[in-house]
C-alpha cells in the first residue's frame, strides 16, 4: 500500500496541512495550478491579542480573474516581506514558551533568503517544519510527473505514476472529484478529517485552530505532535 496526497503549496500552513503530509507516503506539491488571490498560497494567520492577523507575501500577478498564471510561476514583488514578517512574529510570540528554542532556526529561514518564486519559499518552510515535527514523508513536485487533462483524471494519473494505491484528499474536493474514476483504477479514495483537534495553551484567547503551525510549535515545542493526528 502506498498513500498519496496532492495539494498546492501554502505559506507556513496550519497543522492540518502537516497532518495530511504525515499520513501519506508521498506528498506531491501541485503548483501547476492557477494562482488564486486571497488564498492560502501566499498568506496565513498568526494569533494576536486582537484575534488573528494575516501575514501576506506580496506577489506579482497578471490580473487574477482572467490569468493563467500558475503558482509555480508566481514571483515575489517585495524583497522586504521577510523582515516584516519576522519582526511581527517576534513581537507576538517572543513570550511563548518555546519561541527561544526555535528562534535562530526561523530567523535563518526568514532572513537568509535567495528565493525569487513564492513556491520556493513555501517549499523551504514546509520542509523545515516537517523536520521539526519528525515527518519523513517523501516530497515531490507535480513537475516531476507528466500531467494529463481533466481535474480528476489528472489526479488519478498522478497517483498511478507515483505507484500509489490510495489517494487521501482534503474534504473540500468532494465538490468536484469523480470518485468513480479512482474506483476504476482500483485506487482507494479517502477523505482527510480535520475535526477533533484538541486545544493547547495559546498566548491570546479565545482559542483559534485556524492559524499557522508556527503558533503550535512556539507554544508547545517538542509536544506539538501530541496536538495533531500525526498517524499514518
């Protein structure tokens, strides 16, 4: 049995994204998809005393409504974004229990950068956070494979090319995935369940699950995985 997940790269994603990675044997970054504005590709939220706050990487676009601009081709438009984000993170997380343990690591990730493309930044952070959480799943790019036409057809074919026997999808894809196409190829189709996460000690109540994984790492440190599913 080989489990596969296929998903667009996101900026410092929430814990559910990393649980999906942990539950499969190969995770394929699907960045040959159209870049979408006001989405998770270039932004995420941190917990602050006023509630939550967006951190957004500014990018160039060709005009989002009629553009075929893909995520993998999306270029960062402001080279100072990283310093701004790091200063904001320090401001709100410096009093968290484990911020000091990870400060140098994330300071290096934010400030020592050479990335031109958004996807490069996303990959870098996701790979580093996987290491912190002890996730050893193989990471691949959709560009490593041949892509055919059709929404579901392409996903099925990617799983076949990766020698997968099970595809785990996020629940939002129920609206468009044709489950019969997976069944025809003897591929098990499973759905990720993001419910039932326990709360942990966040600095600023009320509790919010829908923030970047950095919140969990800075508040729980080596115990972070205990507040996740993290089971294959």
